[in-house]
C-alpha cells in the first residue's frame, strides 16, 4: 500500500472513532485551510475544548431555567 493509502486508511479510522464517540480527549484536531493556506480549527477533541463546551452548555441551561421561573416584582411605594 502506498504512503497515501496508509494515511487515508488512518484518517478513516480516526473519523470512525470521532463519529462513534470513542475518540480520547486530546487525540484529534480537525483543521480546515482557506485558499490562502490559513488554518481554522473546526473541531478539537482536547480536554480544554470539551471543558469549554460543557461550560457553555451549563450557561445555556442556567439561562433557560431563569427564563422559565416567574419573575417576582417588588411593590414600589
């Protein structure tokens, strides 16, 4: 098998691990390059990234809970 074929096979294995959710944190980073060759990370499976996602989810849930609870207006006077 050519070197390209081996790298392609490894990429398929990595994609399968990511899709199945069995990729270990810190294992993979998916980068996309624009026409000028500038990289943009479009997926990152590092511990820091996963912690950031968890924090964002927690903040969204907190906002949803605040929106659900009725606000109590204090009487003025």
